[in-house]
């Protein structure tokens, strides 16, 4: 039998059936006995537990009666209730009682946590916590003190489990769980600190800082105390961006165990402690990526993993790193700075950041990776780089860690200790995945050793060979492998023996595929970054039933991996199959099929990006980014101008929302090279979008389009990509002549588009902004509210956000700080949903200015400090300077002129030349420096002026 007291008292048989125990008094008696399972409990203790301080007359007889009824309720053949001279005993194993089992598991989880074994800690603690079904001892009257002890142990176990989860990487789900927990236990500082760490790790430090303020206020109101030193330390770490406050461990999760490589793992760890650039080098299939992931996971602090295998062009390396770090070219409300390169923003974001950057699969873009690594390591003293490549990066100070096959005993060596051989363990584990009954025995160990030696211990080769055990006995695998290797060894003697061997495994595996599997395998190589089931089915052109059977076969035979609903090929396998695609003469047909599918997907997604399902489609586009850009590049390289321009047009809004304007500008500029200097017939809209996108990085001939009005007039239909209207204003500037010209343009636009809600909301927002800048505040407010209603009607967070930002600024100008703050809070929530950290920084800064005008210096300081942190981590120098300017104003108005001057001088360093936002900030800084100089001359006691705040 099993017993439960962590919730209502229950007795369960081995088959899961519940035994009814009886009424409340009987369940309480059983619970009290279970608290001391296996030990004698005195009658006095039981009476006290059942009846409290005032037991009824004849309580001893009543207890005897209750015990008798309990014995009758439990199965006679297993009746565990025993009578002893000193009381009663429940003769059961404590392990059969959930409370005892919970305490044992909680302690084991805590030991694993203290020992750094986070996955085991999380697993064991979850198992412990799943035993709870409600409050402990809920059937015992008054709930004894031991119930409170169990409740506290449960809270500690939750805290320990959260610590283990945080060590493996924070998630949005963990944040949501912690928020609920903090609401239920507002005085529990450990949980509050965990929430702050989780938010900071997800790039949301402003929210983390807000949690600290909430904790400080709660503790002061309810206990009259300040936060503990531990919570204050986390607060300081968040402000500084330190590892304890903000730890990003963005490493790919692994589906299989890590086998062997103990020495290499130790060496990589030592090298990372001594050197700032470590490169794992070795042939394809040696396990460089897996070793890098394992080594990075054992490092303290922030880690970012960047997968480079899907890149077709080395110029995309900086953008890939920016994407992995979550950086944007610019905010959603401002254009990118002309002439700034992605590397510049990376330097700005990492200059003060302690980070391990893992650059995986560098060999095909090694020169570009080397240039980027040299720039970042030279400018960012706290940065370390761990790279994997088939060749060194070739930089001074680079520490190399060569990687070949797993160690295998030489031929003729004893097989007695084969279980200790890493290659054999790997083969056995992977073989058991496809053939659960397989084990290495004295009968087959020599054969397994021969396979591992033949494959030089290369992990990928061993895994592919082990996968064959699904259909073949191990002896047959060894025989076929030997034949194939001997055949290929007569080929190119200049090639690496390991490379020949690995190719032998792939080619041999290819020979075992049926015709449909081979056809699908070669066609899948057209995808970059994997494929969904739908995309693979439509692009590869196999009949439905044949496609599913072939794909299943490829997964079973380790040609294709399936993870997270996507199908991917190992790079070595993909390269081999791509050769087969070219040999079959299908490469161009597959390219066109791939382009057609993703061009349609891009247009469909673009339509959904202006609706309430915006976030879902942003995530879908993120998942297909490599495919979309590969299709665009291939179309450009093949001279398919119409399709290439269509892809630029379809992706324009996505690029803007994801802050990928630099990458989009380069891609658009390449397409312009095909289109020429004038818009081809039937491609006016696509041509204009290519020009506008290219102009964001200083390229593209804007004068070839004329004015924004000329572009709209040239269209003979509503734009398929309505974002054209916003992008044209950002690129070419609004129409001259003030709000009247904007209104005239809007009337022309409405004649073209009719009742399209999103386009009309966008135009109304433009009119309201123009009226606001012209001083027509009443009309501006009306127009902006109409625009906001339109964006909310269709569910577009982006349009709502920029409109709310404009309404916040308007309210501030009209001396209504409360309304301005409310607008900015709403806008910031939308920016967070859109994952635009730069815009969060911008809006915090704006809210700080509003609070500064209202005289709330502490609140303004908090906003500017949070804005500075977010801007620094995003590599946005213009917003860094603006936040420092705000802090300077707070210090000046607070009478600290030394601090004010220090912030102003810091604000003048970097990011303030070359474009209008930077120049405007520089002008403001110089004005405030003048105010500081005047205050210094006036001497102590002079009142500071709020002008310019």
C-alpha cells in the first residue's frame, strides 16, 4: 500500500485503486500515525492531535474505538496498525508515505544543486513537488506544527528547483510562474530575487528593477525593513549587467547524452580560463559542436551560441551574431543611422559585457569570422570567444584544441575493459536507441571494437553506423562497412583518411536508401536551417504517402533529425546529398520550388503581421529566416529580378519589426543591381521598396523615386505591402508644407486604398504627428486617438505602440504628466511584447523626461538608469547618450553639479555625429553644460533652473 498526507489523506493499493478510510476523525488518526511511520506514537499524542487542548471525557476509549475502526478499514491481509504498551504503531515502510519520500527527494535535489548537477536537481525536485496535492495534513484538526514544517520545505524545494532551472536558462514560462509565486508570497525575498534574475536573463532588466522597487516598498510597508543584502546584491548586479543578475545561457538543448571527451572538456575549460579566443578544430563529424556546447554550459556567466552553418555569405556573420544576442539595428520608432555597420553596434553592446560567445561552424566563412572576432576581442575586454571550425581563425593569441576521433584501443588489444572505451559506449548507446535489446557482450565486443577502429572513432560515423542496427545485425554492419572503406580507399589519396572514412559511412548509408528516400534526401538540401513538414512536402514534390514514408525512413536511418517540429540534416550528410542533387540535374528546379513556396509564405506572413496574430507570425518568420534569405539570395544570383524584388517587398515590414534594417538594406541593394536605375513596368511598388530599404544604410538612389506623393501617385492599385507608406516617410522624410500637405496626401491615399483600416490608421497617425509638430495640439490629439482605435481594431501592436508614444509626447507637451505616463506605460508593454529592447530604452527615457518636468526626481532617475542599462546592452549609442543626459539633468536639479557634469561629458562620447537624432542630443548636452557652468559660477545656494528639462 501507498499512503498520502500531502493533501487529503489517501490509501492506495499497488494497482492505484483507493481504499476508502472513513470519516474525518479516522483520516486524521491515520495521518497522525503516518507522520511517525514505523515508530510507536503515544496515546496522549494521538488524543492531543485529534481533540486539541480540551479532549472529551472518555477520550482514551474513543481513541481505542477509532483505532479499531481504522484496522477494519484497511485490508486484513496487510493490516499495519499495531498495539504496543506505549501506544500505537503503523508498521509501514516510510518510503511508502509521500511526506517521507518528498523529504528524501528534496534533500537529494538540494545536494545535486549544490554540486552543480542542475539537470538532475531540476528532475529530482520536480518529482518531489509532484507528490503534493494540496496543503499537508489537511485532515488533521488545527494542522499541527509539522504541517507548517512540511509547507516550508515545499517552498524551499520550489526555490531550489527554480535555481536549477535558472542555471540552465531562463524562460518566459518560468517568469510567469515566479510572478504568481511572488504574488502569493510577497515577503519571500529569495523568490523575488529569482524573478529579477530571470527577467534580466531574458533581456528585461527594466522589469527586474521594477520588481526590486516593489519588494522594497512591500517590506517597508509590512515589516518596516529594507531588502536583505542578498536581494540588494542582485539589484546591483542587474544595474551593472553582471552575471548574477543577468545570465543568458542561450545554448541549444541536446536530445542525447554526452559520451567521452573528458580530457578535451577539461582542456577547453582550462583554455577558456587562460585565453580569450579558443578554437576547436577537426574534421567534419568529430563532434566539435557538441563539445563546444558542453564546455560552454560548464562556464559561469553569460553565454551566447551563434550557429553559422546556414549562412551563405560571410558578410552576414555580424548580423547572425546580432540576431543571436537579440540586438536590433534601431528602434521601431526611428531609422537606422546611415553608414553604421552591424559590427559597430556589436562593439557598443559588448564593450562592457562579460560574455562567452560561441561561434559554431566557421569553416565556410572563416575569413569574415576572423575579422569580426579580432574587432570584438580588441574592443571588448570582458569578451571571450569559443569557435568551432575545420581550420584555425589565424588570429594572434588564438588557442587551438584539435579534435579527432574518440580514443579506441589498437587492434589486438584486450577487449576485457571495452565498457571503459568512449567510442564503444557511444556506439552502444546510439545502437540501443534504434535496437533496444542491443548490448555489448563478450560475443560481439570484438566486432564493435573493429567498427569503431575502422571509423577512427569519429562520433558522427559511429552514430550513423549504429543506426544501421535497426535493420542489420552488428556483424553485417561491420562487414559492409569494411567493404565500402576498402573501395573508397582507392580514390583520392590526397584526402584526409578520416574524411574518406566518414564519406564512406555516408555513401554506404546512401546506398541503403530506397529510391524515394534518396529523391527526398537530395531535395531536402535546398532548405537552409531546416524545414517544417508542410514546407518539405510542398517543395520536394513527392506524392503524399510516398513523402511521409520516405521522410520517416530518413529519420529512422539518421539522415534527417527531427526537433521542435522541424527537419534538419547534419551538415556532412547535407553536403553529400547536395552533390547528388546536382548530379540528378534537379538543383535549379528545386531552387525555383523553394523560392515559390517561401515567396508565398512571406506575403502571407506580411498580411498577418498587421493583425492580432502578429506575434505568432513573427515567430514563424524567425524560424524561416534562413530559408527566406537563402531564397532571396538565390533568386538574385540567378537573375530572377521580379521574384527577388517581390521577396524584398514582402519582407520589408518583418525586417523593420525585428530591427534587421542593415541586413535588409544589403539584400535590397543587391536586388537593385538587377532592376537598374528605373522601376520596371509592373514592379513600381517592389522597386520603391528596394530603394527605400537600401537607403537605410546609405545606399539606394532616393532621387530616382521623387517625393512620397509621387510614389503614391504612381501606384495603380492599393499597395500590396502597405508598410511602403511608412517606410517612404522614414526614408525620404515627410512632405514639406506642414500638416496641410500631409492631409492632402492622405486624401489622395484614401482615394487609392478605400476603407483599408490599417492603412487609414497609419495615415491618420501621420497626420496627427504632423499637426502635433505644427502646434495644432487639439487636432493632433483627435487624429492620434482615431489612429490608435484603428490599430487596435486590427490588433497591430506596432502601430498602437508608435501612436501611444506620440500621444505620450503630446500629453507631456500639454503639461499632463499623468496621462503621458499612462500612454508611455502602454507603449512600453507593447514594445516588450514585440521584444524591442531599444524602444523600451527610448520610452523609459521619454517617461523619465515627463517625470523630470513634473519634479519627481527619484522616479525620473530610475527611468533614466533603466534606459541607460537597456541602451548599453542593445548597443544603441544615441539612446545611451540621451539616458546619460537625463541623469545629468536629475543630478543638476538635485544640486549635484559634479555628477551632472560627469554624466554630460560621458554623453558626448560616441554615437552623436552623422545623423539628426545624434546631433539633436549633442545640442541638448551642450545646453545643459552651459546651465551647469552658470550654476557653478552662481555658487552654493543658488536655485537650479528647470529650463531645458
